[in-house]
């Protein structure tokens, strides 16, 4: 049987499939459907240092082959996570990674430092790429200087595995990826959602309260695969692929393009068990093709 283990910095994952932030809650919401021990990991919904109410409704809209969201990082803040949520999830039998967000460098640093104190959280995903908040988020992820500033500041206070989540809403994603590597990131994850918009033609106004939001789902996969391929060739740290994955074949595209691991997002809303199915399908592919380890096919595209 082929080995599915893979490594993200110092973090060893039992398989390369993770549940993406914002689509899997804190994991417990899926406990009736998923055997967590069959996942490589769970990335929690975005956590900020202070509580956030999120954006006004409507903040989600269906689109052809995808969805728009403008939830706006609604969460109870870092202290609520530490006191109420962490005790409930710390013993889940998989790697728990916290998605850390902020509006200022100081917010990111404070939140990362607080999460660093939690023994059973081995990594954070630094979200510098959220397209549906009014401050911070994507503003840091689309400029090399601001990205460097926030990553450098967080790296000083965060001792464990640091993953930086990149925005696709840039001219050249490899430049931001190289910046993340230079400032001490252990890995990069990409892509976050693409900036999109939908209009209600009868009402003649935008569907979302925020006008624009983040586009995810199957429609963004070709863009995501291309960006993962470009980034994997540009940096030496691991790349985690995200964007429109809903089958093992989708995941394998990302791995062959250079991804060390993948995240499944919007597909969780359609099939709560999809992450486990994808992990199993990767194993079947390796066995069927006589491949000993998933590591043997990372970046193994024939070109």
C-alpha cells in the first residue's frame, strides 16, 4: 500500500488532504460525517484578535460552477477561541491548523502570539489574502512590501509551522510567494478566492451587500492549478494547492503541478465526506500505478 504521508515544514501530515478554512468550521460541525483520523488536517475558520460580526446580509451567492462569499471573517476572537473552542478540538485525531487574520500588523502579531501558546496547535495559516473585508486581508497580500512586513513580524513571535495564504488577485503570484519564503514562511497555500461580483438584474443592484466578494468552486480550478505550478517552480518551500477540488483527480492535478498537499473548500458544502473520499482516491491511484509514496509524484508533471 502506498504511503500518503507528506511534510509541511516541521509538520508531518498522515495524508495530503486538508479541509480548507471557512468551509469546515472548527471541525466539530462535521463530526457526524467524517472520521477525522482519515484527514491530513483541518484548517479552522478565520480567527482575529478581536471578535468580528462579519458583513451584512446577503453575503453569499451561487454562481455558475461556484459561489461568491462575503462573510467577512465572522468569529468570536482569539480569546474565545482559546477558552471555548480549543478545549473542544485539541484532541481531534488530526492536525489542527488555525487560520489567522487581521486588519493591522499588530492584530496579526497579537493573534499569532496567542495561538502560539496552544500546545496542540502545530501550525497557523496566515491569511494575508481575504478579498471580502474592508481593512487588511488582501491589502497585505497584494503588495510585496506590506506582505513582507506582516510575515516578518509574525515570524518573530510564532515558533511553529507558518503557512502563508496567498491572494490570486495579483499580476504575479510568484513574487509574493518568494517574499513569504524570504521572510521565513515554512510553506505557502494558494489560491484564496478570486475577486468577483454578481448583479440582480431585476433589482438592478449587486447581489452581495459588499458589492464584491470571493469566488470559489470548480470554476477557479484551472487558474489555481496554473498558479500552483508557477509557484512551485519559484520557491523551495512546500506549496499547498487550493481551488475547486472536488475529486481525487482534481487533487492529483495540483500534486502533479507541484503541491505537497491540497485543501478542499467549497466541495465540503456539497458532500461533507468529500475530503476523506479524495484522500482514499489518491491512495488508490498510487497503488494502481505502482507508486510507493505520494511524495514521488509531487511536481512530476511531464512537460
